[in-house]
């Protein structure tokens, strides 16, 4: 479908409705609007990462060009997701792009490639440690919200299930990106302290003692009954 934007403001939405592809008007808080609006928000954060990226490309070495192209593609795919969400079944047109398993498989292959550089996690990570890491975590959380919105929409009307699968996989992808970027740039990862403390011998011993005490109490109660 050809796109030509000649006017930015139309005044047609001043009364709280907007048009989907095909011309059908819906309230601006409609589930489809919320879904593609959240996807657009996610796209904006990925755009921030791309904006900062040139300052880090050299430090990424041979992977710099690969990573830059990956972000470019993801932004375009997110626009594809938004376009499909803005098109209800009665607005579909010949040649319309639909998200498929192909996009998901590519995300998975990239996750596998990035994971090869990473050590297994011993605690949950916290957002931060570096600029790109922080923005990638923000993108991940908005991606999770987009998935929740898509599930809510799918319970109201029919949508392409590959949209939800793609967004679900992208949230994992963004999480691995945040860790991969930290490792490639030699920047720290913030971690959840309590998660790390679970490996402390004293804490393990205390947890075992508490479990034994609970079991003894349970058996004592059972004997009385």
C-alpha cells in the first residue's frame, strides 16, 4: 500500500476517535490503538539506542555493523507490527505484509549468537550499568507491556498470533541484548543483591534450618491430630 502524507493535522480526531486502515473509526482508547501505540513507544526507545550507538560502534569491533543493522531491522519490524495492528480484518488489502514465524526465527538465532558470549546468570539483573544497557532494559519492559496489551486485544477480537509470539521473543531478545552490550563494552551489570546472597553459605544453612523446623512443626501437628 502506497503511503503519502500531505497533511499532518486533519482535525478528524478532535472528538476522540481515530481511523483504522480501511476507514473504520474507533475510540482512541480502543484496544487496537493501545496495542500499536505501545508498539510505537517501544520503537521510540529502540530508536534512542540507535541514536547513541555510533559512539560505541568501534568498541563493539567486528560486531558493530551487525548490531547496528539488527536494530535497524527491528525498528522496521516493529513498524510492520503496528501496521498490521492498525488493520482490522475488513481493512486488509492485497500485498499486505503479515508477521510470520520467519521474523521470530531470526530473533532466536540472534539470541543464540549473543548468548555464546555470556556467562550463566546467578541472580536477576537490574537496569543500568551503562547507557545502552539502561535503555535496552527500558525497551524490554515496554515490550512486556506491549505483549500484555496484545493478549488483552486477542481476547476481544481476532489478531495474527504471530504478532504476540514476535513481541514475546523480542522481549527476551532485548534482555539478552542488554547483557551482551554490557559484556562487549566492558561495562558492569547491576545485579539483585538478594539473589546473590542466596548463594551465601550462612544463608543456605539458615534456610535449611528453617525448613527442618517447619517440617518438625508439621509432623508435630499431624501427630496431635
